[in-house]
């Protein structure tokens, strides 16, 4: 230890001396050491002397932090001469970084404070190696002291970042934070808490960021990190506690917030609703439910309406009847949920604002059936009005799914809905295993009612083949397609047969391949025509009466490779109808129908195509 270092050590020890006379002299001349050349490096060196007492070592980085703020940057408002030379700055930086993995937590924290003080002036332009160094410490699982020191340092750095620094740090940092919060068995709650603090500091800067930085890269790393935090026991409460003061004003004044901020807040609320424990969701409900409802009722931004609708759908899907009482007035909560439904079904609302109404209403029907029962008539009326003015096939199909689900709910009194259902203008395409199950089996239930009103409706049957040769564009204009006209029950019967034929074709195609090969992905599509739920053309017939094993194979083929998105997750995951065997239900329904009223069946039999007749004979 040279003379200057010894002088610095003596000076620091004097500041800790219990004798008032010695300590008073030291405190009365605080400027004298700072005028010594190399004083900053001597302080850093004193902190690194592991043989000294902890108290003596600890006072060095604390004094160094004060020294940095006064002598590091001459442009700083509180700058005092003399300035630290460049060579000494490099020495101080190196010594401080080496202290971030010190065995003493107090030394690591004090060193982090000093590092953040330097970073305020030098990082990232004059200290580009700082972030890579900290990330290397975090990455090394064998030295948890270094992980802690780096996280404390990053927590301090992130609290002072501006909108130019956030985008530079996030793409690199968040993947490391995700690793920590998703590995509780390695890092423990203390380190996960530090990681959460860094995440909070970064995400809290979103509100101050300009539009140029609101890009996919930020959320690409933020979203999986938040998802991982939610799964860690004990972290969710902290996340909600820290996020709520920011979420509440954003949702209460969405029109005053920048694009993307409201959607991000709604996505976070939705994520918490689906994953957080009940007491956390209750607290979140108190600050977010009413604002989310207001967004749907008053917003003209269809993106915000979509996110808000998905948020409410998740709330009903996960928490069901329980959530009605969280406000203290179940009736008021239910009225708010219904107001959202009526708003989304308003014919005056552009179709883009109603695209997610189907999933939302389905959650109300599935999870709040007793509350919805008294509103069924009003709901059907609103659905019909929305259907009549809708031009988007996706919306029509989602509304048809609601009608079909209402048919199932009305069993054994299906006939009470027939007079309403036959007036529905439905032309489009139904896709997805769950959607086809619900709508096709609903048609089977309607057919089994043998309601007279069904016979009063005539719809397009099958396409009449032309004998004029190849149809050119000019010929198509002068000779449009010609269709047969059949009663609605005949069309329903044909649709049920079509569904069986298409599933059977999948099985036949699979049987032609080697047993070791993978099944080809098959998409079940069933069209829907005027005044009907579904229709499609059939080109082949069943060749043998199917066994139960064959029916099981058909059911597996139908469900093969169906992937759910957010909407399908809410619908199919909770609906018991998703567990039924479509093939078995169709065979049973067709058998009942053919045996129940032979004159009626014979009349319909003559109205369907030859492939359908052959298939029906086998059933």
C-alpha cells in the first residue's frame, strides 16, 4: 500500500472513530482528500481490501459515490474542481465492477450505487462494456453473488433510464430476466425479487416513451418475462401491486394515452386474470372492471374494444359465478356484462367492432346460464339483427355458433326456438372441430323436432350440372348457376350426411398410406347457405356399414391436428360439447329420424342426391 492509499485508509478509519474529537476533525475537512490526485482510485482500492474490517471497506464506496457526483463530470451542476482524469476513471470503473460479486451483500450494494453514479454520466457512450459485463455476471449460475450484484446495479440503472436508453437495454436484458424468474429452484425469491424490480423499472418507462420505440421487439421480450413472473409463487402479488398504479389511470383515460399503451395494459390484465390467484384477481377487478366495460361501451377504437372484450371474456371464463359478487352488487355486475353484449351486437356498430362478440357471449351462456336464461329472447333478437347487417363471414359464423349453442341449451324443448331460427340469414363457412361439432349436432336436434315450421322454408339444394361444356367468364354471366330448391329438413339431412362423408374420406385416405406414416392434416369444412347452418357437396358414398371401431377412427380423424387460438381456447376448453363424439351423435340422430316418421323420411329421401341416399341406406 503506497503513501496515498495509506493516507486515504487512515482518513476513512478516522471517520469511523468513536472518539468525537477525531471524528469531528475528519468531518470538518471533507474537501481536503478530494483534492488529492488519485483519490477516487484510492477509495475504490480501499473498498477492495478484503482484509480490512467490513465497516472500513463499506465507507469507501459510499464516499466514492459522493466523490463521483462532485468531480466526475465538469458539466454537472454541482461540479467541484478538480476533475477526475481519464486514466483514473478507468481504474475506478474496473475496481468497482470487481466488487459486484463480493461476498458481502452490503459491499455489493454500495458498489452498485457507485457504478450507477458513473453510468449516469458515461453509459452507454463512454462505457459500452458495462451492460455486457453485467449480463455475463447474471448468466453465470455458479456465482450467485455476482448475479445479485449485477441485478442490484441494473435495478439502479433502469430507474434512471430515459426513452433512448430503454430500447437499447431491453432486447438483451429481458431474456436474462426471463431465465431468472422462471428458475426459482436455482435463484430463489431474493434474486427473483431483484429481477422483478428491474422489469418493473423498464416497463414503467413505457408511458414516457415516444412512438418510435413502441415496436414488436420490446414486447417480444417483455411478454414471456411477465408470463414467467406470474407462474412464480409469490411474485404475482408484487407484480400487481407495482403495476396497478400505472394500469388504473391508463384504463380510466384511454383516449388520452398513446397508441399501444391501452392494449398492452389490457393484455396484462387478461394475463393476470387467467393465471393469478383469486385474491390477486379480486384486487385487480376493483380497479379494472368498470374501466374495461366503459372502453367497450364508449370507445370508437376497435382495437381497444377487441382487447377489452377478450379481457371480459377471460374474466367470465375463469372466474364464472364468483366474479359477480366481487363488486358487492351481483346485479350491477351482470347488467354491465349484458350492456357490453348489447353494445357489441348493435347493428349501428361497424362489423370490425363486433368480431369477438361470439366468444364473449358464449362465455356468458356457458358460465352464467341462470342469469342469461331470462335474457334469451332479447339475445336472440339482437343476434338476428346483428346477423342481418353483417357482411363479414367470420362474424356470421361466430354468431351462428351462439345460435347453435342456444339450441343445445334448450333441450328437451328445442322446438321453442324453431320459429326464431328459421328466419336467420346464414350463408358462409364453418371451420374448426369445435364449431362444426356444435353447429352440426344442433342441426340434428332441430331435424328431430319435425317441427312444421321447418317445412315452410325452402332453400337451395344442390347445383344443377350444365350440359353446355366448359363454363367461360362470358358464359357464366349469361348463364348463371342453377340450383334445385328443397325444403329445409331435406337440406339439413344432406348436411348431416355430408359431414359423415367428409370424415369418412379422411379415414379412407389415411388407410391408403403406410401404417408408419403420419396422418395428413385434414380440414373439415362445411358450408352454410341461405336459411341454413351448413352445407357442402358430397362426391362419394360410404361403401360398408361402419363398425364401432370405424366410428372411433372417424372421430379421431375429425379431431386430428386441431390447434386452438385465444378464441378456441375459451370456447372448446370449457364446453362439454367438445367432448362428444360427432360421428356417434350423427349416426344415432339419423337412425332416430329414419325410424320415427317413415312417410316424412321417405319424402325427404327423394329430395337428396344419390350419394346421400346411398349413405343414408347404410345408416
